[in-house]
C-alpha cells in the first residue's frame, strides 16, 4: 500500500512537468496529473457519502467525469465537475452525453480554488495532501450536513476523518460538516 501511494504521488508530482503543451489555453498549470479513481472507489465514495437525488455533488478535479456521471446515474443527484484541463472538460461532457445524464451533470473549466461550490451537499476529491489542506477553509464553510469524501489522502492531523474505508487497498475518507 505504501509503495502504491508513493508511486501515485510521484506520478502526480512529475507528470505536470513532463506533459506536452496543448494548443488549448490553460487557466494555469495543473497542480496534479489526472489519475482516474477506479470505478470501485467511485462507487464506494458515493455510497460512503450517502448520496441521494436531493444532493448537489461537486467533484474537484473531475477528470473524465466518472464521479459526477455516476452520482447522476445511480442516485439521480445533480453534479458539477470542476476541472482545470480543457481537454478533460470536453471528454467529461461527451461522457455525460453518452451516459444520458447531460441534463443533470455539468462540467466547468475552472480553477478549483476560485470556484464557488458553496451550494454543494457532497464534495469529492482525489488530490494531493497539500491541496486537500489548502481547501479545508472552503470545505469547512459548507452548510452543516454537507459531506466531503477524499480518495487516497486525508486532510492532515488538524481535521481527522470521521470515517475511513479500505477499497481493495485504496483508502477513502469521509467528513461531515457540523
């Protein structure tokens, strides 16, 4: 498990330095490389958060859109994917159309640190620990009852998770805003 975490961390840290530049305009350089969460982890994250049709799910760093799309497909939730890479926003939008949930799922090409996600009832993330910790003030400002679920990393010692789950060796963490 430690070796897997180390390999993922190295890939996430090094990839932005080696990724080819595209002709598309970027908002800024990405903080992490896109590494998709396995479908089993996506399903477990949404189950752990007890997502329902009444929820508004925000996925920060949404990549190909698998978490927002699954939230809409399985639970009927409305969902927003926030992604810095224009190519991934386009791919996610196409994936939502193919999945038949384009009316319930939206993808925005925005910097997650500049995005207003205050209407979220569920926030999902798969970011590096430093980014998770930078988001803590915005996450703690969510309305009471909102849930935050992180794949792979927690929020550090100052905000311990209320629940953890091991999904085939991959950890997910849950916090509920009080």
